[in-house]
C-alpha cells in the first residue's frame, strides 16, 4: 500500500509592495538553495485557516497577518524517491496542501526566525512573485507555478494600494 499524503497548509505572505516572503531552510545545503514559503502540517481536527496562522507564528514568529485569499483547490506533491521513507517522519509520500495569500500587517522586525526553539529557517527575504518557481526545489515547482498564477492579481492589487 502506498504511503499517504500529509495534510499541509502554505502561506504566501505579501508585504505592502506585493512581494512575498521566502525563507531558507536550515537543513538544506546553501549551494542547493532551500528557499520556500512558510508551510506546515495541519493538526488533527484543525481548520486550515487556523493552521496557516499558527504556522506563521511558529515558523516566522509573527501573528501580524490577515488572510486575503485562498487557492481554490488542494495541491499535492510527491517527495523525490530518495527522500521517501526519510523525510516527513518517513510516514508520507508527499504533501497535499491548502495555500493561502496573507497580507503582512507588521514591520520587518516582527519577523522572528528564532521565535521557535527549533527554527526551520536561517534567513528570509522579500521576493517578487515571479521569482518563486526558480527558488523552489524541482519537486515543488509545479505548485509554485500554480500559486504564481493564482495569487498574481492579489500581488498587483496590494502593490497598487500601497502607491495610492
């Protein structure tokens, strides 16, 4: 029997210029990049909207965000073959994700990668939405490409509002 997908949420956190937060995973060699948007598992009985806000607080140390959009469907990816049985506790073949667009309501100092005792990331930055696919690992690129298309109108709207 094949391994199941892990239920997961993802956060496209937009600043007032329409840029999205990306963070570099601590467990990926720097030469390989390792940049991604915050994401994490959904706890048993947890609502995806609550999960994405919890994940932001845990992974990047901020609650200064509001949900402004949601990708209309669940997106799934399979782990590379050499990581199945090792990554995600060895219990999953990949993840099925519900992605949300969020507006960042704070200032850059409100983002704290050291807020969790076991930080997942060692660096972060704001990136253009068009950079996401190139930053993502190969196996996540189709998901990031779908999110770029889905969230581009929101990114443009946010950037226009900030210049008005």
